[in-house]
C-alpha cells in the first residue's frame, strides 16, 4: 500500500479564540487542548478549521510504503551492506524460537526487497523492545559489519560483511551483564571501531542496570565498565567538551536524569555528571540544536509525554533542561535536519508495551527546530502498529531525508520517502 501525504496540509493549527491549540493532519492520532495555565491535554482525533500558523513542510511530499517483515520485528538499523550507495534496512526479529535479524536490501530508489532472514538465537533484553543490534566497520576493511548481543549468555556476536551483501558466521565475544549494544564508535581514537554496551542486569518494565561497558577493538585491552545512572536505557557518543575525544551520555530511566561521562583520552572517563530531565527518559540524542558549534543533548521522557533539551554552555557543561510537549508514549528519538533549513529537528516514535498482550501507538512525531534550539509543537505521521524501530536517512538518494519504522504488532516496515512538491 502506498499513501501520498502532502504536508502543505499537514501542519499545526493554532486557534485564535484563546482556549485551544492542536494538530490536524494526515495520520494525526493526538490533538491537544491548552488550558489557562498552559497545560496540554489530548482530546482525540477532532478536526477544526483555523488559520495556519508557521507551516512546516510546505514544499515537500512524503510517500508512504509498507513492507512485510519477518516474524516479530523489533529495533532497526540502516547501513550500505553491498556498497551500492544505498542503505539497507536491518530489522531485529525477537521471535522466541527463531530470533535473529532480517535484511531488506535497497533497490537503489528507496524501495526494498523481500527480507533475507538470519537466525542467530539472539534475544532482546526486553523481549519486545530495544534488541541488541548495531552496525559498524569492526575489522577496518571498509565494509559494514553487524553486531548483536545475547543477554542470556552475556555474549556479543560480530557478523563480518564482505561488501557484497553477504555476512560471515559470527565471532563470539564475552561481555557484561545482560548486554545491550547501543553504539559503535572510536572511543579511544586509535582509528578502529569500538562497541558500547548497556549492562541491563535484568528487565521487567525497566532496565535495572547502572553501568555501561566499552568493548575496545584491541584484544589486549580489557572490557571497561563505567558507572552511569540508575536504569540506563540508552547511550549516545559525541564530543561534548570539544577536546577531540568521544564522550558518552546516558539516559537513566529510574532516576530521571541523563549522565555525561567525559573521555580523558587515555582510556579513562570521568565520574558521571548528572542533569535532571523528565520522568522516565528512554532515549537520548546529541546534536548542535542552537547552532553555536557545541553539541547539545535531548531525551524523550516516556512517563508524561515530553522531550527535554539540555543545551551545552560551550565548554561541555550543561544548563537545566527545557521541556517540550510530545505525543503520548515518546520513545526512540533521532535528530536530523528533516526540513533542510540548517537546523536539527527531533523525530520520535510513539508506542508502548504493557505486558505481552497490550501494545499501543501507531505514529511518529516531528518537533521542528525554530532555529535557536527551541522546538515547535509536534506534528504526527501514522505508521504501522506499535513502531519499535526508527530511522532517519536519505534512503532514495535524492538529497532529502526519509523516515522508516519497524512495527511490532503489524509485523511490517513503514517507509516515508521525501521529495519536493512540484507546483504549477
């Protein structure tokens, strides 16, 4: 199924008579009423006529296509596995019998082939969310490799790619306490790609672990474990203090903070510096949101449907968090200049799991950057049922960013390709 979404109509509406504001557009699940105190309450899928304020995508067209996925799709990553210049979609499968991942090869135009399945017996640390799956050039041959983790055996598996879309049998590495792969980056500045893991310890509704581990790409170096915060749920790697070394920041779901671990450049890190954010932060991103040349941080706060943005003071220290309304159940988040205006926007999925039989949500939201590190009211797109993976990337090679989600309940992948809307 393909749906055309003209975002000239897909804009936030602000009502001039003083009591309500909201969003009405393609796939909108959530509209909001603002009371006299400035608080927002969702009131469903009602539509109103009003003057448009600050149109978002006034010249872009989004085209939606859904692709079948295998078994029970979970998180998703993207990479060019066959060196044709177009990124594939790699989707984790969390079926308890045939757990593994599937590769949807890009045909070069942003359309995708039937998934190719790999059974690995690699289980998610949550059963239904945040599987351990990532990509990176681990062996330095110029080809992308796949990294998965098995929390039941405390192992990481590396599948080496040959650059033609084929992958090797896995190399197994012992690590951590119920590891979850979250980042691949050169932590020690030696020119090789290292692996960053969450030690989830156990999972019920939350990860209970308070540490992360760095698996250095050097056999002589031991796995380095770093204390972070309570209930580490996500990690992002970026140079936050401008010294040329990759620092690490975590979203800590149990103590409602983010933690920054500064890299000293000698395989050592600082003790965690914590910043309060919203309730139950589950995803963290790093980007220069206010355009001052320093890297800022943002989290999605699951409990009350908000996003926290923490701006860098320019020296690697951070001020207090600014809060922005998001839709219900904000989860995985990406930052990217989606509207091509030179500022990093926020894109997030909206979904929740409550036990094995109750899942909710079928949308993604976009918070447009106003150009100064503040963000506009969210706009929503409908995707498949219960999105669990989110990618923002130019999938069709036209220079504009596209969006893809892997969807747990509908067992498919939704792809929104962006193009310019040609008017006459």
